[in-house]
C-alpha cells in the first residue's frame, strides 16, 4: 500500500497511489489536484520505481520540498516523509515502512500526525521529574506551581466536552510556557492499550510541518517509570541519529510527562517542545509541567465522569420511557367477570423485561388468557415481548380455537425470529358459559390447578410442545378441563419457582405446590401470598429474573 495524505486544516485526506505516474498540481485534470494559487499547474510528479515511489519537481515556481529540503531531481520517498508543495503539506505512507513504528507503542488517527523516532542507542535524558502523586514535588517552586494549577483549573472550569477540554489544556500550557512551539496530548485507548493522539498545537504559522515528533525511549520511560522527562538540546541528541526529520525540525528542547489517573496509572502523556536555541526548558520547567499535568489529568477524569453520568442519565430516561411503553402493553385493568376472580402481577428484574400476560375478551362469552416468558432479560427480551403481544392480539381477533391460534402465533413469531429468542407460552380460552378451560402449552411450566379440596393438579407433560419461535408448523396439542366452583388456576414464570436467597437456595417447585395448596380460597389473595412468600425467601437478594404470576378462579 502506497499513498499520499494531504494535511490541511486539521484534517488528513488520503490519496492511494495506484497509477505508475501521478501528477500533483493545480489543474483539475491532475491526478491529485492541490487547490492553491501557490501550487503550479503541473507542480510535481510521483512515479513508481521498483517497490517504491519517487517524487520529482516539474519546474514549479515555489519548488518541491521533502522533509524541509528542496528537491533537486528525483527523490526516493520513504515511509513518513513530509512533502511541501507551496503551502500544501503532504505525508507519504508505505506499508513497506510501517514496521519502523511499532503499533503497540503508539497509534495515530489520520487527523493527528505524531511520529515516534527509533533510536540506535540509548537516549540521552537530561533530567527526570518525580510525580509525587501526579503533581510533582510541590515544595519545589510552590508559588509557581500553585499559580499554574489555579490558571489551568480556571481555564478548564465547566468544560465537560472532551474534544474541547484537551485543546484547552494545550492552550493553557502554551501560556504557561511562552517559548513552547509544539505540543501534543496522547491518551491510552481502553480497548487496545495504545497511546492515541487526541490534541496537537503549533505556535508556528500554517506553513509549518503539521507533525509532532516523539522519542520512543522517552515515551516508554515516561509510561514505565511514571516520571516526567526533560531532554535538552534534542536536535543534537544522539538518540535522534536515526531520524533525519527530527533534525530538520530543529527541536532544541522537549519535555514529556505522564497524566496519571486516580490510581496512579498513566492515562496519557503531555509532550511539548521548543525550536528556540536560546530558551530551552530547564528542570524547574519540568517540575512545573508535572504539577500542571496532574491537574489536567484530574480535569480530564472529572470530564469523563460527567460525560458518563450524562449518558447514564439519558439511558435511564430512555429506559423509563421504555418501561412505560411496555407496561402499556399489559392490561391496564383486569375485567370484572361474574362468577370469576382474576389476579395478575408483573415485576421485571431490570427496567424492562421479557415476561408477558394478557386477558382478551372474545365473542360468545369467552375470554382469552395468554401468558409467556421470553428467553433472556432486558431490552432484547422486551422487544420480543412487544412483538408477541401484537401477534397474539391480532390472531385472537380472527381465530377462536386455541390449538389453531397457538399454531398461527408460532408461525408468525418464526418469521424473522431472533436467534435464541424463543418464548415459552401458554394460551388458554375460558368459556364462561360452560366453565370449560381449553389450554395449549408451548414449552412453559404447566398451569397449576388448586381444587376445592386443596389438592394440586397439573396438565400432563406429554401435552407440552416446543416453545414459540423454534419450529414453524409445529403440531401443538390442546387439553380441556371444566373448572369446579372454588378451583383456582395459577400460571407463573420461572422467576417465581427459581427465586434465590443469599444461600443460593431455590424457592422450588415443591415448595410452590405446597404453598399454593395451603393458600386462601381466593385468586387475588392466593397470588399476593405467593409473591410475598417469594420475597420472604429471597430475604433481600435482588431478583435475577422477571417475576410474573397470574391466578384466576371460579367463585364458590
């Protein structure tokens, strides 16, 4: 891969070199048009030579420069070379040269150009500053450090936008260090662990090279030792022998300090340098920068926390709306049916959940009772639950047979089904004239009938079919029973039977059967008693699943 990157206005625009010859110039017909009156119509050409590319000036008025030197004839380009055509700055990038900068040390987005120079020998480090918890040694020039900390605190006050905060830190540093020429802030990426440039500032004019140079030896030392480092007269330092561009930029002095988080670990670095051969940085400047970096790190962490808090507030607000929408899908009021009593309760483990129930009046003095549990919890399950609610409602308008209805519901849910998001489901139709209950079960626990003699009956396991949304056209069975006076039917989700206490003990099916058998002869009181006993068993442990229960019974 070979390409030229145009550096302009803080942006980096890549241009892939795919042709043997690429003309750079002001003319629209140029392969790479550079929109500037100071660029000649046909300014230069870049052409392939072997495995690389060469640039040659085409007699332009303002010349073609590579790494600050005016070209004479053809010049072989190396990865990272800086090109200047009039006021236009470009960077040459080649996959052949990418190994010279290890991606484990630094990653540079296109908009920020930061180079890490390789060294042939160990770096000449002129001074080291201790962190002392991120603020340097405050007893050294305490009045200067206090003034700098107050200044940066004042300039950053109220700033929570991270994209604004980091450039403001550099602006403040340039006022504290008036002889600084270039500066950059690199932050550690949480996912990759790489140091990524986030802000760059130049004191020079727009014609200057748009890059900042860092020494790998210094960068590693700052991160590993968590100390600030001063390098005086960097242009003559032996560690830059391998980097011609460093010499061209005539870096005379540089400081690099860590930004430490509250745990004392580096979350980034601040690097500033100067090209002034007279006003070089000294040890006291390094101590001052350490103090400022400590306050900058605290401001950055505070801004991150504020951003996280604002995002959390927004999410909480959206989840509250989602919870209200989901509750609107459930029956607002249970119907008042002569001779019958109904009770239902829904309690999600999170803001929204995947449990479902509905009571739908039908023609011919019948009612439909639907009850389901979507696999999983949270938003994904809630979306499936909303779809199920719509499908059940629309199906029961046209289909009155429970066996046919559950088959239609299953086929609807199988269309565009989400992988792993099946639904255990019970569909019941109660004939209020004959007191006959017709039940079809799709993978759910059997409804529990408590008879007038307080015995418990459940439907046979061999009548239970596959959960909804698993297999299209599955042949579900239907069973029927006539409800006796005083009989109460209870349907529940596994959030009831599998409720846990802090000893990891389950509420359990046997305990549930025994408790239902001993409960009051009233559907509402029975349902409330079961839920209260579940909370008693949990003994304060937060529920780990949605808890939904529905009881209905024939009055005596």
